C-alpha cells in the first residue's frame, strides 16, 4: 500500500527527511509513505488566507496522484485545507483530513474533547471544523499555545510543557476526557504518548490518526461516496480535460 503525505507548501529537505522517518516508523508493515511538498504555498498555516493559498497547488498534485498507484493521500495540514474539493477531484485515491480523523477518533474514545492549536487566529477554524464534522456537541474548547508553527520544533520541551499545562486545565476545569492536537507540526513533535501518560486521557496525534484512518479504510475497501463528493461535471463530461481547464481566464478587455 502506498500513501502520500502532501504538504500544501514548500518544506526544507532536512525537515522532510525527519518527518519521513517518523511516518514510516508509524506505518504498518507493507505500507510505504512518501512525503510530497508543493512548489508554491505558505511556509506555515496560521490564517485562513494562508490555508487557501496552499489549496490550488496541492490540488494539482493530488489530481496527479489519483492517476498513479497511491491508495490514499493524507493532507499535511490539520486545518484540512480544501478537503471537500480534493475529494471531489479524485476518483481512486482516498483523501484524509487529519483534523477530521483526529476528532472522530476522539469522539469514539470519550464524550468531550478539546482541540489544542497553535495560535489564537486558528481558534475560529477549529470550531468550524468540528461543526462540519458533526461533532460540535462534543467539542469543549479550542485552545491555543500561541507558539508559531515554525517555532514549535525549536524547543520541544517548552512546547510539551505548554501543551500539558493547557491540557491539564481542560481536564480539571472543563472535564474534557480526550485531547486532539490541532497542528501537524505538533504531531511531529511526537509528544502525544507522553501527554497521554501525564494527563491520564487519550491524546490524538493528528499525523498518526490520519495515517491509521487511511490504512484502515483502504484495508476495508472503502472510498469516499461519489454521491457526496461528486466528480466535477465538466471533467466527467470531457468538457474540461484537466484542472487547469476549469479555470476560466479573460481573453479580452
């Protein structure tokens, strides 16, 4: 089974190598995971505008992967950018949104979960994603560390302590019984297991939950409903031959 992890922005080669090792370590035997970053996109996602910036290039990559031998794609951003659209333009490959996967897993493991995200600017999106997933009633809070994405890995221990501190507040004062890490860079800190031990509740690593969701759905022979995520009519009818053909450009003043 081949799974692609698609980053909606360019990433340094050394960071890709570090993440590749973790993904392959977490993958099941017989599963190969490949990281693919796009040529142009945000350096990190801390706003809706940056989230939207990464979608067009990621869509082109995933549209191409759909015609190759990949079984699934995991989005490399826990804001699930463009998830509905990406599922529409694929006919063969699964597209997994890490936040959706993490929240659904938390909903199975407890009654009330909180999401820990990077900055205050991402809190509204956290509430929106829970609403879209049909899990708003189980969401306690979306809390922010207020550590920029690109600074998380610079001091792993400081990030871990802040995560544990906020997580403890959610457990003790707001009765959350599960936590969801709301950023893939948090997931690649590889702190969820330690947080689970220290807090005494399940903590969802969005990288691992997305990867395992992809593996499970492929093994079950399941795919997104094309009634729910219909292939774009212009592509299915042949009026458009590619994604580029869907973009109409003015040819005269």
